[in-house]
C-alpha cells in the first residue's frame, strides 16, 4: 500500500508538473489523487476481503452439511489429506478418527478448507490498513510538491521518490528476509517507468497554466 501510494502520487504529480508552470494545479492534483487513491484502496480491500469471508462462510456451511450427510466419506478425505502430508495410511486414519471425535468441523475447516484464525481477515481492519498505508506513502511525494522549487519540480519528485522507494524496498526486503539488492532494483525500475510515462504524457499534453 505504501509503495502504491508513493508511485501513484509521484507519477500523478510529475505528469501535472510537466504540464504546468505553477504550483497550485500540482498541489490540487496531488491532494485529490491522495484522497481518491486511499479511498479506492480501502474500498477495494473491503470488497475483496468481504467476498473472501462470504466464500469461507459458505464453505463452512457446506462442510457442516457434508459431515452430517456423509461422515464416512468426510473421514476418508481427512485421512487422505494426512496421508499426503507424509503419515502412514494407518496413522493418518487414526489421526483423522481422533480429530473427528474431538472436533470434526474444526478439523475439516483447518485441514480440508485451509481456513484458520491467521488467514481470516477482518474487512474493516483490512480496509483501514490498506487506506492508511497508501496515505502514508502518498504523503511523502506530496511534501515534495509543497516544498520543492516549482522549476524542475518533476526532477525533484523523481529524485526524492526514488529515495523513498529505495528505503521502502530495502526495509521490506530486510523484514521479509529476501535480497535487498533485488528489491531495490525491482522497485526502482518499475517506479521509474511509471513516473517516466506520466511525465511523457504531461509534456505531450502540456499547457501553460
């Protein structure tokens, strides 16, 4: 979300900056883009997670019916799952029996459907997190728009945005335990492409404001 905020708002600002000689249109476009982007991200995440939650609830209800109507078949499915994970056939069957006796629905929700407390997301929380992360990222280029010189604004934006992306990419890579260099190169290349195309559009359709 923060990455989207940085690239989206920077690209928008660069496009407008390339077409304008005054600060006001750039600031207006940046603020409008920030608000619209954050709300769009939040709404999209809410709809996505809500749909996922509805699907999970429907799967659970269907599982309840199947456990009631064909318990033996469901037991065999559970045993096959454990066997595929490496248990011997007899052991897998015994594990399935014991888990079914304790909590049949819980065992099937977890092991057959793949639903657990960690994977279940709250739509409201997901929406707020997505919108907030986009806003945090988008505020950075907005500060550049407000305080950087109007002459050569697009270059100031590109330079600072690249720095922001490098820091974000390196931080994400360190947290995730992946290659910092690859993350920086990847995020810088795609950010440059996005900003470059936006600047091109601004230069092509630029007008004196």
